[in-house]
C-alpha cells in the first residue's frame, strides 16, 4: 500500500512537471516556422482541429493535438477570427493564439477614385492580385444581380473609397460593400436635400452628382457648378455638359471633343437633349452628392474654366461670352 501511495505521488509529480514544461513551452518556446514570414488562412466556420491542421500544412511547427489542447485550455477558441495571418519568427504558441483571438489579419487595399467610370473600377478590381475574381466573365447586369442590386446599369452605383479586405476575398464582396456605401450616402443626402429641387428621386440626384464630379476643377466651386445645372433644369434649358458627351462616345473619344460630337444626337448628348442623361456618367464622391442636393444659393446659368482649376460663373449669356473670350480665347474684354 505504501509503495502504491509513493507511486501515485511520483506520477502526480511527473504529470505536474510535464504540465509545467508544457506551460513554459506554450508561453516561452518559439514555434518552428518553415519560412518567416509565412501566411495562413483561417476560413469562417473552421473547427479548432481544422485551424490546427491549416497551421501545420502552412509550415507552423505545432501538432494538431497540441493546438487543440491549447485552445481548449484557453477557453476562447470560439473567439478566433477568420482571415489571413502573416506569421513571423519568433512566435510562441501563446502569442499565436493571442493574434488569432485579436484578429490581427493581413489586409489588402483597393482604392476607387472619385470620378472614375465603372469600367475603370472593374479594370482595377480585375487587376488586383490578392482578390478572388468571382466576377470575371460576368456581364455588368449579372454582376449587379450577384450583389443584390436592383438597377440594370452599373454606372455611379459604387462609392469611391479605399476598401480593405483579407487576401483571397471575393471581388464580389468589394462590389457589394461599395454598392452598400453608395446607397447609404445617397439616401442620407437625399433626406437632407433642399426643398423644391427639380429632381424626382435619389437616382436623378446621383446622375446630377456624377456630372458635377466630372465638371469640378476646384472643390470650392462644386456647389456652384451644381447650382448652374439645377438652375438650368428649373428653366428647361439644356445642360450642355461636355463630360456627358464624352461619356456617350465611350472608347471612340480620342481626347479631342469636336463640333460634330456636340451635334451628334445620343442619349448622353446634353446639347441636343433636355434634362438629365439616362444614367450617371461617373462614380461621384460624397461631396459631389451633397452638392447635387444642396447647391449654392446663386442664380448663375453659365460657367467657364479660368485655366487654373477654378471657374467663372455668369448669370446671362453676354457675361458668359465675355468670360469665354477672356479665359478661353485669351482675349481681353
């Protein structure tokens, strides 16, 4: 009986020693990494065992049972965040779990610029090396359906911003988020719009904002340019915006807008057709959207570039012609 008691004490001591050594290794012994840094992807819904196996396959020197046991002892396995992790030596098992629970994932970026067309956005998304290109081969209409959009034409429907995502994310997630942000900003601006605007709905405000975005050379002029177009819409005047014609020309535009282009009737020719064009012509940013629904309180009907990014605004054709002569034809009044 005494020998059995001694044996039990020895077993307990050995177990305590093993546990202490394991605890020390967990907190202080760096894991072996096949390369440093290396990347591991943790997908949403993965079990602890599957995460441990992903770590081992990626080159992290930890056995699956060790990873699972550590996760159970910590008690926070359910808090592990999905994403791509970049791991570099030295890295202990404790530090690895801390990073997984904090969600210190690698994030890639994609910048969508104000004034881009949707075609430019698609090209940028398609060229990004760390996106999964699920939209490749989809028509514009099919892409809109995949992200839950109800519109049939994509122009203007995606918010210019910097989008961050885990490498290997679907490009459809980027489109979906950009669409969500555009709708959110547009609806908020529409709710705060000036009364009695000659705009029937938020989509018309988006169309106008896209024109303002392309016409603006200086931020301070944005709401004044919006006012010119709003004033023209109120009076039933043609908008006469060159960017709308350029958009209608598409790939045929060679950088030189000719007289025949101004005279050729298309749905986007605001010299031959009244009102707004049928769709936006660019991806407008927040400032352009706000300007479209909150134009400056001025009566101007014309504007012309001064050549320095700013614009000269006029309330009648005579004053406008003099401004054109001064700033565009380089003649003195």
